[in-house]
């Protein structure tokens, strides 16, 4: 029997949509299945987060024809300042220290990313969006796979990609084990407006409970409610930042439930006054924090990407970027195999993808876990040592440039999409 498509992607989140667009844009007949109505995922109330898009990830989004729908609402990150609690020592990254005059990255609201990805996906004839529907099971054979959907219908394909999140049903059905643990922390996410412009500066302020990140966003021409009338007058220009506030899991629910005035007071106590008056606007979201690594990213006729393969602490803002690197690597492996007349779901293709991606993801998980453990405490000798470390790196321009380039995703063996090239 003929295949219904070459590729089936389970999960229509940011990574699943990006992979579908990349592969369908290169001519592969692709089916994307998601258990939720994808139109609902672009609502402001669905996901209140903003993501840090590394420069290398921007090149991927540009190469698959999505960035033009994002650019106007992407705020360039021109500087990053890292401070440890009340220490006078700090680490400062500046894009002007690099030879290429490019931002270190961009801050983009997730709803903006979803909207642009969904619009591009709907415009591709080779990409079929099937939603709301779930992939109930996958049966792999030596020549292909049969995916059974929740309504009992089946799809014959060559390869199934699990992009269905950290609790991935497909990963579990494939009996892929994981190494994982939960942090005693919760991430509180909201948008704040402030009196002074942020000048494209991202702040990572380490507090005893965890990092407190202030991420620059585009100016809002129509400020929304949430502040007092006096504060509204001060905040009228609409200067905005996204706040990622890591707090102890025992305290975070009580903070989020506070009345507006009390929540604002708690926020200002941690925020400082460098941006003038500040008030939260819009809804508050909470996200439990955890680490997870799949012991393998592949199984017969199955590949894992994004949070189905790995979950890391948000301390460095790299979670989405590591998923986008998965997308770029897997898309290249699939497209190259197809052009050579090879089976896109064959073992050699999947092993190439795993060799390319797994070590990078494991290293990043270790780094973010180590940084969180290093900075989320008040042990005096350790605090003194880490502050000296920040100051030492700040005085070593070659080391700073290397760290900036790594965070930007422009080092190492990069797939074509991550170099801004077409597949």
C-alpha cells in the first residue's frame, strides 16, 4: 500500500511546527497532528511566556520563511548583565564587543512565534495539519510505520517525530527511559511595564531562591490595565519587559495569588529602581521547573525533538534554542536522505541525528543545572567564589566573546538552517 505521507509529526508546538515547515518546505509530504485546536494556541491566555531567540535560531526561522512574520515584534538583545544578589561584582556582555554588528539574540512572545509559524504552516501545500486529534499508537516495521489516531483512522508513513512535550506519550510507548528530577522551584512569568526604556538590556539577577530575569520586549503602543492611574501616567510610553521570576515552590503559589497591589510590592522589592516605576500587566503564569533527558533520542521509526527529548532549567534562556537546533539537524538529515533516495526513517538517518544532537543537549543540561545549584544558595564561601568568577570572566574579553558566541548558537558543527542556508 502507498504511504499517506513521508513524515508524521506528533505535536504542534513551536518545535513541531518549525520541523513541519522545514520539511514540507523542502518538498516532503508531511502530516502534523496535535491534540489541541491549534487556533487556540495563539491566544494571549494560552502561553504568557516570552522566549529568548538566539541569533542562530533566528537564522533557522529566517531560512524556513517565518522570521518576516516575527521581526516587527522581536526585541533585539544588545546587552546582558549578570549580577549575584547584592554583590557589586558582575558580568556584562555587549554585542559591540563582537566583530559582526548583530544582536546577541531577541525576545519574542510565544504567542507571536506561534502565530507566525501557524500562518506559514497553513500556506504550505505539502503540510497537512490534523487537529484536534491525538496519535494513539505507532507500529514500526522494516519498511515504514502505521500511526493510529485517536479516532481510529490510520496513516502510513516512513518516520514519526515525537514533538509532544516533556510527558511525551510516544516516548513512553516506545519504552525510552529518562533521567529526570523536579527542582524545588516554580517559574513565575508575567509582563511588566516600566517608566524608563530598557535599551535592549537583559538582566539576569541571581537571588537565593533562583534567577530573576528581566527580558526586554518591544514597546506596547496601547498599554493595558493593571497599574494605578498615577502609575499609568508614569508608564504611558509602554516600555515593557518579560519577567521570569524563579521562586521556591512552597512560596510561589502564595505570591501569584496576592492582590495586585501586594504582588506589585513584592515584585518591586526584587526588581530594583533602575527602570523607574514598574507595574505588572496582564495575567500571571506559573511553570514547575524540572530537568529531563531521554536516554536515547531515537527508536525504530521514531525520533524525539524538543521537550520530548530534553527539558532544562530556564536559567540561561536556552530551552527553545536547543529544540530549534534539534529541528535544524533532523530536517537536514531527513532531506539529505530523501535526495539520495534513502529511507528517511532508516537507522542510519536516525543515528546521524542522534550523534549530532544528544551530546550538545546533555552538556547544556549539565551547565544549566550546575549554574542553578551554584547560584541558588547563600553559602558565604561559595558566594564569594562565584562573585570572583563573574568578575574574572568580565575582565577577560576573549573568554567573554567565546561565551557570547556559544550562547548565540554560532559555534560548532551547525546544520545548514542554523547557518541561514536553505535545506
